[in-house]
C-alpha cells in the first residue's frame, strides 16, 4: 500500500515538473515610431494583441526597434507587424494602414520634426 501511494505521488510530481510549459519567441521589428506617444500607442496595441506576452519600443535606438515576446501557438510575427501597422506605424516591410496613420498626432507622423 505504501509503495502504491509513493508511486502515485512520484508520478504526480513528475507530471507537474515536466509539464509542457508554453514556449515563447521573441521578434525585433523596425518601426516608424518617433516619440514617447508613439511608444505608448504601439505598446498599448500590442498589450491587447492575442498571444503577445510582452512588448518594448526603444525610441532611442537608431532603427526604433520594437521587441516583442509572444506565444507562437496564438500568434505570428507577421500578425504582430500587422497590428503595429493598423495603428499607423510601419513595421519592417509592412506599411502603416492609412486609416490608422491619419489618426496619429502630427508629432507621430513620418517626417515630423522632433523638438
């Protein structure tokens, strides 16, 4: 009887320890973000994008890189790029959606002079 209890406990602990944890991937996306408002807009959109675990826009870098960690079972890097484009920013080779771009503040549009 003790052996059976020990075996059941061992199997239960093993199952928990080796359970398939969701794997994540990270992608770096070059964006047309310019300012802090751009950063907030992109990060807010990605926070509500299915499968995105975390996002960070680096507006201080030369290429304005957005680093996104996501669950590949729920979304893809291309879907993430499209989400960024929907709010009005270029994302790698995907151009900003015109409807989203028109809603951006003037300081967030391409060619805006950064003060």
